[in-house]
């Protein structure tokens, strides 16, 4: 299940890393997720944004299951400025 895979990849601090496992969970290739990253954006920030977009775009039916981890990710993002 891609949702469980994505959840298992989140780090304790709330972010995701831009790696092949994340790309697979999002249904993309590593090249697709890396090439879409703006040059000035940190890779963990980009990976976390992609994960949150995917959750909101494809898993709204399961929002109760991932809402807390999304809040943790959003909090981590805010701390990154």
C-alpha cells in the first residue's frame, strides 16, 4: 500500500528524504522527483512538500490516518524558513 509505504518513510522529526523509496511510494521515478526540484530548495524540504501534496491529492479518503503526520511535517517545514 503506497500510503503505508509513505508513512514508514517519514523521519521522526517530520520530514521525508528525496530518495528512490519516496519516489516509488509517490508512483514516480527518482529522476522525475529530483528533476522537478527547484535549484534553491533543500532536498528534504522538497521531498516533504511532495509527500504532503500526494497525501492531499490522492489519500483524502484516509485523512484521519495521516492527518497527525502531515501536521508534524508542516510544523517541520515552517521551522525550515
